[in-house]
C-alpha cells in the first residue's frame, strides 16, 4: 500500500495518490491531470477511481478530464448531482482497491454531499480518513458554502456536528487524518500549518471536537466570525458540477508569446486585463499603466479569484522568463481559462519599444511615522477585519483587499492614501487596483504593519466588549 499527499501550497490544498497491487485511487485532484497519470504510469499501475470528497469551491478539479483520459470512475457521496457521468455512492459503500478497501462515510455539513473516505488496510484495520473539508487539522469546514439550498449555515453546522460525532469521532485514535486543506485556505477559519495528524490528537486539540461540546455551542463557535466567502467560490463549485473544459486547450491558448504591438492591441481592443505577476518591488518601480499586480510568489490563485469578478475575463500577463506555463496553470486552477498570452521580453521589451510606464511610490514605516508626527495622515489598512480588530494605527481606515470591489464607495478621490497590509504584498495589489481606477494619490507602506509596529506610530488595540481586555 502506498499513500502520497500531493500538497499545493498556493491553494493550501492536498490531493492524494493511493495505490495497492497496481490499482490507484486519486482523491480530490487538481485541474492538471498529468502528474497523476505520469505517477501511475511510472509505477506500472492503473487509475481505477477518482474520489471527490465534495464539490470544491476554492479550486477547479480535474476529475472529468482525468476520468476521460484514464477510464477511471468518478465517485461522489450521497446526494451529489452533476452534469457528467459519476457513481453516487451510498453511505457505508465499500470500494475495493487491490488488497485494501475504501469505505464511504457520508459526513454532510460543509456541503450536503460531503463525504469522508475511510481507508481499510490489508488486514482489515481502519488506517486513515481522507476528510475533505469535513475535518481539518485544528479546525472544521465552514458551513456556509452549499450551492442552491434552502438550508441556513446554522442548519449545515448542525449537520456537521452530527457527522463529526457519529462518523468521525467514533473511529480509533490511531487513525490518520488526511484533510483537503491546511493553513491559508478560506475553507475554514483557523487551520493548522500541519497537513496531517492522528485523530486522537485532534480529539484533544481541535476545538470543534471537544467531547463535552453541545450542538448549540458547536453551531455558535463554528459560525462565529466567518467572513463572506471569496466571490469565485460559488462559480468554481458550479464548474465542478458541470465539468470544466480541457486544460490542454487552455494551455495552448494561454501560453503564447506576444510582441509589444500585439500585446498592446489585445489590451486596447479585446478588453483584456493586464496582469503583472512579477515581484512587487519590480512592479512598484515600473509597470504598464492600468495593469494589476498579483505576484506569483504569494497566494496568487486565491487573490485572482477574489479580485477578478468574471471567470471569462480575457487576461494577458507579464511574468519572469520561464514561468509563463506556471501562470496559465495557476489561473486555470481557479477557473480563469481565457488567458490570451504573455508579453515576450516583459517590461524590458515594453520600455525598449518606447511605451509609457507607471510606478507606485513606496515609503518605509519610519518615513510614515515621521509624517504622522507632524500632522494627520490618511492611512488605509487593507488587512482583514480580524487583523484590523487585533491592532491598528490610530485614525486609520479599514477597507480589506478581499472586498475591495464591494467597498469602492468608501474610497475618496480627495484623500492622499498611505496604504498598508501586514507585510507589503496585499498593499501593492490594492494600490495597483486604485491606480487602474484613476486614484493617483496612493503611497505604499513597504513592510506594512510588521515594520509599523517597530515605530512610534500610535496603535489602537482591540478591547473585548465582554471582558474589557
């Protein structure tokens, strides 16, 4: 028996390769199918099943294309409905894989069809669970993502409580937990950076598995503080129900080198968004006017999904040489398939052609502190509300980057904004969006709150209304 976790840091997502006696099961695959196919071929094995723990909302799965290329059977849990051929499993149904077996545990709560897959080893012993978004390390799945349902998040949270108590917590402590996500995913509130653990440890450490917790307490704790899901979540969930198009076609169309004139023409006449994926320092120093920065070396795909509202938006991009295919792949993982190519030669070629460039002024936290000391400064904090509540600069306004499209009415063209986040990545994204929409009076605070806390800028700490602390 072989179990391999294939973890993708940008999405904080874990897919799984399970093999026994030449038969393979893939659990929660990403959009690109070649890694799974190549791994099976290298092992001389055949992919027999593609198990999906639920209809994912934070990425586009490659289940349909993988099934088409391998002949494997797609398996979803009870109640799943989709526009492609799949096997709707029954609760407790068992699938044989070589000398091991995989048992379906219907665990609704995150979504109604959510299921956990229990791996039973060659000796008939419960070995591991692949818990999807039902159980994370240190957390559980958010109960507000079900698509087209009359159930409230409280209803789903109640289902999740029952699923955990009746299906998961009854298993032995030495069962290994393999979740679908780790820290950084928006599918939960406070996941651990660890990507696997023993169930016994989770029973002791995970707040949601507390033995004496009532259902009402669980519902309150699980739903408390949930931020609205990113706008692309529902769209990706629907794509996973209908089946996304061929990734091979997306790659062929998107991984195309464009000369400067063609690149400019597409931007001007096709309504294409110019996406700059370089380092934030390079972007701030010099970039194409009206382009949007989302750096590849950050949480690239989730930020694209949160900020670009149309999955069909034509996109052309700049990136470091050799990373072109990576950009197209990572865009496709969250459903952005209308990539039309990249600028050959990048910003160097753009400048050499005599084209106009723009920049973003950046100052240090110390420089900002000097300004604050001499009089009022318009500080715009673009971190999440929870980060803001914990501590923020006195007099600063909070408009989270996550929800910039819904809150543009809070941005004043009359103010000279000094924009910061925690470290500098999100603030450059925010500044690029403001500049593309005609707000020229923006200054980025490099180093963000991390550096601001080292200065004498006055801070306001969160005070709990209940405890006063």
